[in-house]
C-alpha cells in the first residue's frame, strides 16, 4: 500500500493540519483496479482531533478493500468554514490531480465521528454552495461525496444539540449562524446516500441527532441506513480492543458490528446504483 500526503491547508488553517492517503496499488494478481476512497474525519468537539477515530478506523476500512485517508483538520481557534474548506479541498484534489494514482480511485466517501461527523455532513449538505465552489475554483459537482458514513454525529443545533461543538466551531458568531449549520435543515434530494449509527446510551451527543438526520433524509427520499445500538457511551470508534482508551473505555461488543454493517451497505450501494458501479468496462 502506498501512503501519499496531500496539502489541504489554506487561509486560516492551523499549522498541524494534514491529510494522508493510504492507497492500494494495482496488481496484475488482483482483478480490482480501482476502489472507493474513504476519508476519515475524527471527532473531538472541534477543539482537538481524536487519535482513536483516526488511523485505526482507516486501517479497518483498508482491510475491507477501500483506499483510505485521514484528515486532521483545523480546530479552535480556527472557525467555520476553515475545516469544511480543508475537507472540500481534499475531495477536489483527489478528483482533479494529474498524478497516476488518480485512476486508482473511483468514488469518494466521507466518514466522520461526533464533530467530525458534523464536518463530513456539512460537505454532504453544502457541496453545491456557490461560495464553496468559488473558494476552491472548481465546479460544485467535484465536491459532492458519493456517500457518507456518520458515527454518533453532531447534527442539530436545536433540541438535543451538543452546544459545545457549535460554540467552539462558530465562536462569537454562534447565535447568528447556528441555524445554518444545523444539518437536518440543509438536507435536499441531492444529499449523498448516508449510513448513520449511534447508541441510545450516548450521554454526550444525544441520539436524537442521528434520528433527526434520518428523518430529514427520509423526507427528501435520500437513501439511508440507521442503526441505534442500545448500549455504549459516546466516542466508541471501532468499539473494540483496538480503540479502547487507556482507562478502559470504548469496548462495546454489541456496537462493534457497525463496521461490517457499513461495509455491507457500501457494497450494496456500489452494486445497485448506476454511476457507483466498480465493475470493469
């Protein structure tokens, strides 16, 4: 596998922002020549980027046969839309680069957790905003993810909101701009198909966040799948020993199946949808 660093920094980006792709190299021994790319946006409340939701998750997707990337985006004191522009710049770069590895990638999926789920969701509902296309000097269609995988995401700025994430993201503009960043209010028929998972016992980001997102997707007839697991606190990541924290948190056998469910959903999406078919010509 081939690691590749991509510079996604722009005005307002923090110095430690990074994006690294981990790509399967084509082989004459393998039938598959091109694969989807899953971009991982770890959580952290927009004030840090969680290691537990970064490389371990990327490696899990890579083991299932996808290319992966981990985006360590700008957090506080950076404010909206800095992180969103970084994610959009990564998607644009992947789709427009003249590097030979461009041919290895056939679709782009964004995967985010908690506040990183909000970031991934922002691109999913704002990809065709004129200001974003102007910022990146490209056609909006180049910025649209083909699918989203959102784990215990921050979604709503209203009932059940994780207010701290929104205040950290928006700073002094919180009162004026929180409505426009409440994702369920921005869903449209052209929002990408979405896989959602949460736990009913999440005491940090209320499971209502995933429920209202699913309701909005349903209303707009956007394909989605939703799983609410009974047990498990916030920030489970893979929910197994690989991402267990030093204090023992994060081991929840009933929820660790989310990875396999997401993989099955993505495989079905690949097979069903014209334009998301990875079969050879």
